[in-house]
């Protein structure tokens, strides 16, 4: 089978490799599509090699999100069988085979069935950003009533807003002016287009997909919360502000609920385009250039 591998030198090689076999508690998926995420660009650019988290000569697979059809199951898997259409999340930057591949093996508890009304290819755009948003919102304490979400025009932010609104929070979205109407429709009470727009205000918490960092402390109440998405990039605490970062983990049950919400139109799904596996470099270039709003997919 074919899979995309990288040594972290901005090389993305479509390589013929052996087809993986599922172990106990695992399923093998014939891939329909994988989404392109910033972490995939970072892997290909060698960030994890440079940080010493991967050996300098390590060859790793690319891709976290996946949609496709189960074509084999390991022992002790009762919830899925060959032929099932599924969506899943593979976490970690050190996989031998990522989801940019023709087939991939995932733990059965990391996948969810495709709900009625949701296209299998498009569903690949959901897992990482939706579960990151859901798990970030879950970190907020019960005292949080007002929330500022940075990067609201992006993937995680666009999911965090409706999820926070569903929880009953008053949400201010920091995003692009062109997206203001869409952000309000998704649950934002206020839309701001720059940090200056919210200076003088105080929020119980900030969720920071845009990685603005310390500058946001000026708009957080004393002993409030700051939630980031990159554990290594969170700023040090000030004024007893609780600083946290979400380390996303795969959860098939959580993902199933999020997919149902997407299928029902309660959560967004914006697809900007698709690229075949052989054109993965073009897909990465388009994401790096921020050439189009919405998600880009690599199809196998």
C-alpha cells in the first residue's frame, strides 16, 4: 500500500510499504480521506526532530484525522466489523504510519461510526479540531461564565464557540471581520476583530487557539483561566491565573456525539478542497499559504 512518510526536511514521500495488520482491540481502515492540520505541517517541517522529540533520522507517518471503511478487525473488537463506515483520530507525531495512507490501523476506541446525513469524505475534517475544542471547553471551571475565544475564524475556534454557547457561556469571538455574521450565527454573543477591541474588558477565561499568549492576561480576571492548545507554548501564570493546555486524546464516544452534531448542523463543517494522495505537497502548500477558508483534505 501507499503512505506518506517524512524525515522532517519538508519532504513528503508517497512510499510503498507493507500493509499493517490490526492487533488486539484495533481495526484497520481503508482510508477515504484525511484532513490536513497545522501539526502535519510542523511534522513535515521537522519541528519535532528539532526539539529532540524524534531522533534526527526518524522517518514518520503524517496525518491524524481519518475517515474510511473498516476492512479488518483484531481480536476483542465487537463494536465494528468490515464494511462499517467510520471516522477516527490517531494522535501523536511519532507514528510509523499516519492517516495520509491507503490503510491505517487505529484502536477501536478511537473511532466512531459515520452518522446518517454526513458525507464520509467530508467527515475526515472533524475529529482533531472538534475534539480539541470539546476537550478545551471541558477544562473550564464551573466559575467561568464569560469566555474569549481567539482564532475564532479557524478550525478549533469555530467549534469552540458553539460548544461554549451550548454550555451557557457568554462568548466573545476574536476573529476576522468577514466571518462576523457566521460567528454570531454559531453562538458568539460579541465578535471582535482585534485584541484592542476588548481592552478594558475582563473575561473569566480565554481559550487561545491563535497562540497570542501573555498579551491576553490583560483581559482575564484575577484567578481566571487561560487555556492554550500547545503545552510547550503556554505562558507562565500571573495574578493567580490558572494556565492550562489541552493535550487532545482520541475518544470514540466523544467523537460520535460531535459527528452527530455536525450531521444535524449544530456544529460547522467547511471544506475548502481536496487533493489526491500524490499531490500532498500541494495540499500542505495551500494550508501554509492560508489560500482558502475551511479545511483541506487528502484523499486516498
